[in-house]
């Protein structure tokens, strides 16, 4: 189809949406005869009837329905292409809406948000920190930072880091030489996780499943950390959250020769082809910060 024929899609789509040549002409700011002529030439070029015209109404044929559905995609992608081209060299601006879990959001993501607003003063950040899983579309979020394992979703996701899970406790809470020893120790269960009591430990080819005995159940990761520091029991937390406490002796790592599944740090976006500069630059800064923190 030549460029002139492609331009006729605009006239056809206007009629398809309004179901009226008169209304389409008013929307496009041209005469009704121009719209009728352009649609007729489009049909002639395609050798297909797209619209059925009567004195009272205009309806779409099956071919017209199919073409109109494709027109919606074409126009949306064209608008996104223009917006993307205009945005490529533009300074990030406007409101960037970010959602993050408490463990990573309170530390790393908040620090990156502060650095981002200093670098791009025309952009503000709305950071929602919660252990509740958020839907980027439902919450009108530009990017969600997820720690752990992703559910199947129509959204787009990218892994920007990983973390290890450590079994930790305050000094004096208890010792463990094999995973089974943990089953008799008081355990702080983090109910923000899907299955906070069942864990599979690995050492080489060996696997050892353990079901913990909860002394406490807490719905906030940071509150779990506070309870562990206060001597409430053994718990499992991500390395980026407890590394400092382990280094200074406030917590001790149990079973360092055994490993738990490695988790991912992901950024999740609404399903869209075009991503604004503010999102691209924020994700780049967050990725860099994660690498600098722990070589993830």
C-alpha cells in the first residue's frame, strides 16, 4: 500500500468510530465529500468493501472490523513512536511513580530516588514502599521493584540483580550444625512470603527440607529484622538487608555452608512498547547501585 493509501486509514477509522460520514468529517475538519471519496478509494485499492452505507446508518463489514482493529494498533504505535522520538534527548521530567518492597525500598531504592531527583530536578519521585505486591497497571505505577520470585504476568519484567537468603539469629538464640536443628529453634516467620515455614537447604548434591516452628509471625520484612535483632528467634532474610548486622555481630549467620534458593531483584513495567526517559534513567541508576552494593 502506497503512502497516500495509508493516509486514507485516518478517514476510514474516523467513520468506523463515529459510524457516520458527517460526524467523521466534522471531527477531521473536512467536507463530507472528502471523507466519502477517501474511503471509497481505500476500498478500491484494497478490493474490499469496508463499510455498508444506508440512509440511516453506517456499519462495518467483517473486513472493515478487521482493518479497524489493525488501525487502532497502528495509530497507537505511531503515537508512541513520535513520543519516544521526542523523549530520547529530553531531560526526565514529571512524576515518576515507583513501587518497592520495604526491605529494598527503605534502603537502596529510596537512596537511588534521592540521587535521581538531584540529578534530574525537573522530575519528582512518588515512592510507595510496602510488602504488598502491587500491579503496575492497577496502581498506575511506572515501575515496580520486586524482590524474590515473579508471578506469571502480562507485564514486562527485567532482572537487574540477585540476592542470597541467609539464616540469621541474634547471638545466644541457638546453634545449628545441620538444617534439621532449625526445626526445634524458635522461628520468626515472614508472612509477606508465600511459604515462610518450609525451606529446602542445599549442600552440593544434598537437599534437606525443613519445616520451621513459628514463635512469631510478622507481615513486614523490616519488622522481622527488628524482632530478630531483639532475640526473638531464627529467621531467613535477604543478604542485602542483614549483611551489616552480621558484620558488626548484632546477628550471626547459621549454617553458612548450606544454601537456600537465590532470589532475583526485578523491575516490572506495565505492558507497553514505549518507556519514558524518566523510567529508563531511574532503572539504570538502580542497576548501578545494586552492582556497587554487592556485585549482584
